[in-house]
C-alpha cells in the first residue's frame, strides 16, 4: 500500500515537472534574456530571475540588480536635454528601486507599461501609455 502511494506521488511529480517545463518553453522571453538563460538543451533557467521558491511571481528588484547595474540604467535612460518636451527619467525618481519593483513597468512575459501614469501623465515614446 505504501509503495503504491509512493509510485502515484512519483508519477504526479514527474507529470508536474514536464508540464512546468512545457509551460516555461511557451513563455515569451526577450532575446537577450533568452540567450543568457537557455542552456545547450534549450531549457530556460527560470530560477535565474524568479528564484526557486516562487517561480510564478515576478522577480524582485534585487533579482534584477544581480545583472543590471542601477547607475548604468539611470545613465542609459537619461534624456539628452531638458526641453519643453522633457519627461523625467523614470529610473531616476524618488520611487525607483524604493517603492516599486522593476517588474511594475518592465515585464518579461507580457507587454510593459508606464506604471508612473497611474498617478502622473508622462509621455514616454517607447512605452505604452497605460
């Protein structure tokens, strides 16, 4: 009886593992993350961003900062000049990496959005309004 229960449990776990791997294969990834986190067999290492405990939750900012340098991100997204069309750098705000995780705006498996516009009315040309 115990052996039968153990066998059933092993089968269920193996099916979940295959289904979980199949689900991961269907999740879209940006090309640069695809290259970095896919092994030679084509398996994506979801734990690289999500960790092993909560693979279904978005990564925390600390996880993003393992690869992305905050100062480099701020410098790369700084507007060229403050003109009448100037919009503030969202990565250089009181909220960035403080109140909000990167995943509020940046999404790997869905379209990004300008979370700032829940309270503000910024017009970032490369990001959807809401």
